[in-house]
């Protein structure tokens, strides 16, 4: 097994509060398709933030590709799609291709002989939006915007994709399309997926379902 | 033809156009980031506090540009600090510093007024009295700012679009926020004696507002804003020569005129397209409402 992300005995609390995560142990290996569920306020997003290095645990270790999170520099290996699709102004004057290329990591730019046009076309093909390349982001529907954000995360060819409630605020058909896309990325490209969601369709296709309740992590389903 | 040759043969006119060119490029270039970060009024705030700084400088017999620069930079850092303290009420920082700047300026204006008549020109600017030294200072600073923006274009763009995402992508958002305000402060400091403390912030905002009406992506927003700004600066300076009006005011009026014209033309074209599509039974495309809300 090839471990990409590992949390060892991780505990976390916000300043002045009690532990909201206690002795969390978690492994994400190559090819995983994990769904994390739990009631509102159960620190699911906090757990993602700990993996992404934007929060530091008070106890335990976060290991990313064999390195401790604070020393990890190859962030392009981890793609992230945030919970907030409305984090930016929909009238922001930016095209789909500009938003996707914006996320291209500098070290990935230097390492590869980047061909922006080709790479953008490839990721938009992957998410099924090749014709939207020159569209202004404000002209996209919620489902299209979510796909563009996934394309943005894929531009660095990450090895693992973290998503925070990607189907929230989407209609049923857009939810299903997104769920199918994630399954395809996992099965065809071997991209590991770790996702916070309550979506039943996505839960149904997950290889593993974890539940976070009162700071404790438990496994609800595992096909491996 | 002769009148144009005569116009451009005056040294003060050549200097005005040289200074206007770089200020006309700098303001919208940095202004795009400020407006889209919802910091449109930051130039205004820095200008008000810098006005107090220049007046204080006159009392202490300091160089006006140097006094403005010091005050503007201190203000910029202060704004960012207060913005972080009141992170849920970010605009409060601008209100606090504008009040402080105006309060101090009013007090100092009364003290300096009797001894220095040039104070008046600080409020409304005097692009036709630009000195050769001013030109050097503005161009050196201008080229430095433009180099920084070009080198870190991606970082500033990401910071403006999605600050959290930029941070996760490894961009030092705190540093680039300070850098953006530092550049704004420097432009305000050198541009204020020319355009005026009350008008300089318009150059950051109006060309961008005009550009947002028609632009389709970030790059075109930047380019159109610069084109509007440069055209307005040249036209404003020329109009001020022919009609003997304040150049700063003429520039602003031209900018507003272009913005209204662009809005009307776009509305006209958009309505005609909508009618044509309705006639063809199309129209499933979502409307682009940017610039209309």
C-alpha cells in the first residue's frame, strides 16, 4: 500500500475551546475513494484544514507523502475543492481558462514544459466542459462552476483530490453528474479522492465511508 | 495644425503629458486589484491622510513628495493592520483613517494657510506646474511599481480572486496585501500634487468601472482600464489648455463620460442581441449581468 496522507493521533481545539478532534488516525492510500460524513459542526472541514496545513494540531502528526505537513512543499500533489462555490463575486471579470491556469503551481510550471492551451483543454475535457473555456465565470451554472473548480484542482495533476461538500447547493441532475465524474476520475485516472459530503449517491459509490462524531472517527463502510 | 504644434511645443505641456502618461497607467493597473478586492476607497483614504502629511511637512519644511510618501506608507500599513483587527468590518479601517486624515488636515490647513498659498493646489492638483524633478521621481517609482505588478501578476490576480485559495496555493497573502497597499500609497504620494488629493482616487476607480462594463476576462479588464485612463488623461490635459479649466477635473469628467458612453453602447448592443435571439427562438444562455448590477 502506498500511503499518501496519514494522520497519527491528531487532536485539535480552537483557542480557548475543548478538543473538537481527539486522537484521530487516518490513512489515505493510492486509489482510495473515501467519504467523510458527520453531523454539522463535527469538525469535518477542520480535519481537511489540518491536512491542508492551514491549521496545526495541538497533538499528533499530519504526514503528507512521507513528510510532516509543516515541512511539506509539494502542495501541487494535493488538489482541493473548497466548500464555498460562492467565495467569489460571480461578476468577477475572469474567464474559465484564467481561473484554471491561476492555480498552476509555480514549481509545476518550472518542472514541466507547460503548454497552457493544451493543459487547460485537457482538464476541461476531463470535467466535460470543453466549450466553456472562454466563458466568464459569472455565466456558468452552479454545477458548471463546481466542475470548473475541480478542473482548477486538476491542472497540477494532483495525486489526491480533497473536496469539501462539492454537491451542496446543486440540483439533483448536477449532483449526479458530479458524482459520476468523481467516480470516473478515481477509476480511470487512479486519482485518490477524499471528500466531505452528505450526498447519498456519492456515499453509494464510495469505497470507504468514515463518520466523524464528537471528535472521534469511525469506519461505517469499507470494501477493501 | 499650427495650434497643435504650438500646444506640444510648450515645456509645461510636455511635462504634463509625461507625468500624465505614467500616472494614467499606474492608477488603473493597481486600481483593478483594489476595486475587485472591494477596496475602491483605499486611494481616497490614503490621499486624505497624506494631505495632512504634506501640510505637516510644509510646517516642518520637508519636501512635499517625501512628506506625502512617508505619511501614505504609514497609513497603508495602518489600514492593513486595522483591517485585520476588524476583519468582519473591513471597510471600517478606511472610515477610521479618512476621519483621522481629514481632521488633521483641517487643523493643519488653518495653520499653514497664512504662510503658504500652494496648499490650495494640493486639493485639486496642478498638472501644468510639474517640474523636471517631479517627472524623474514619478517615472522611477512608476517603472518600479509596473515591474512588481508584471513580475507578480499571477499572485496579485489570485489574491484578488480568492484569498483563501491563494494562501493554500502557497502565496504569502499577507505580504502581497501589504505590497499592494504600499504601491497604492506610493502612487498616491507622487500623484497627489499633480491630480489633487480630492481627485487622485478617481483615477484608481473610474477607468476600472468603465472597463468592467465591457470586459470579458481579467486581462481585458486591465487593458481596457489602461486605455480609458490614458485617453482620458490626454484629453483632459488638452481640454484644460484650450478651455482654461483644472486638468484634474477635466480628466475625471472625460472618464465619467466614457464610462456612461460604454454603458449606453453595451445596453444598446445587448438589447438588440436579446431581441435578435428571441426572434430566432434561442436564449438559453445565461445573461452576463456584470456591469449592470
